[in-house]
């Protein structure tokens, strides 16, 4: 695909002085590529001519660069997934499983992108909605996970889980993580869930600190419809989407989760394998030579 217009989604808390953003804009413009940024970023940048403002609908651009960490990329995914726009994640520091390119590698891999020497990975997303008193009150979609958890200082919460209308288990726990395979290396992993290769289309159900040891992580089919019924009496339960959007829940609220009709398209490179990233990020030890 020929790239003529690029959008930048920037975490300016990590690129404090926007030097990285400015350098990327300069490189893109040298190659006659139009650059789109948010109004906030445009107002802070010092450029000779006016920048294009990145706003909905995002289909005006051919590719998005997310400059920040995994959180920045997750936000970008929710913004552009409906338009099928590829996202190139640039890691500006911290632990990142989704952002493949380090900031010091940006110029190196930018040449590959401009030459079309990259790959696109299609990642499954989740969509869901909350039903309260038979009314659909909220819809959402995500790349990583949906978490139903207790609020600060709350007691254990009680949740009933159903798969394809069949009752499966009652959870008494701090919460429940419903993740994609991509999200298996995020909160789900911290809660004791398995690492699943992101190319596999599945849902991973991981309880957070369950009261009973028999409540274990469960991997289910991507076509399954997963439902969570809130059974806690007090209003001490919250739903979060990719750790960035939050909704208060009430007793008898029903959360319905399934595979989204949207997918996230990630820009990847052959030399950046999932297992290599996993080994590096989790600091697995090297071979033992006898």
C-alpha cells in the first residue's frame, strides 16, 4: 500500500518536549507524506506551515503511528479499528508487548515502511455491552481486555459466568479478566492466566484472586458468547475497557462479550518475532551450556 497520509497519536507525557514527534514529522515530510496530529499536539509543535488536524473519521489517513507505550496503541486501536487503518507502535519507554519498535529504532524501520517492506498482523478484538433492567446502556470494544473488578476497599464480588447461555461457574473473587490472545500478556498474565500466541483467535477468562482454588483460567473459542451477571448487592463493582474506560456496575447488570466485527491491524516486521519479544520483555534466561 502506498503511504501518502499518516496520522500520529502521541503520548506527550512520554515525549515531553515532542522532539521525537517533530523528528518523525520531518522525516515523513521529506518523503512528501502529509501528516495529521491532534489539535493539542499541533498547537505545541513549532512548524513553518500548518499541520493537518487528526479527527474522526480517521479514514483520511493510510497509517497511524502511535508514539508512547502499549496504552497509547490500545487507544489508537479503538479509534481507528472501524476504518481498517494499520497502526505502527513506537515504544517510548517501559514494558511494551504491542509496540514493536523502540524509539532508537524508529528511523531504521521507517525506511522499511516507506519501501513497503513490512507485514500486517490482524488481531482479534472484543466487543460487548451492558444490560441493565432489560436496556442496553453501554457498548464498547477493545483490543486487550475487559475487566470486571471490585472497587477500592470493597469485599469480594460475586459474578455468575455463562458461555452460550449455559451456566458455567460462580466466581467469588476480586474480579474477572476477559482478554483476547493479544491481551493474554497484560492484566490476565499478572492474574495468573496463560500466555497465548496473538495469532490465535480465542478468549481467555482469568479470575483475579478467586476465593476457591478450583476457579482457574479458561481459554474458550472465539465464536463463544461470554456473559457475566453481577450478583454483588452493593454498588462496588466496575467494568474497565483496556484499562482506560470505566463504567460503574449494579447488582443484576449483565455484561455480554463476544468477538468484535472489527480487527486491529498492526504493522510488524519479520525480525520482530512474538517469542523474541516475549523472551526480552519477560527477561527469560539464556541457554545453559554444560
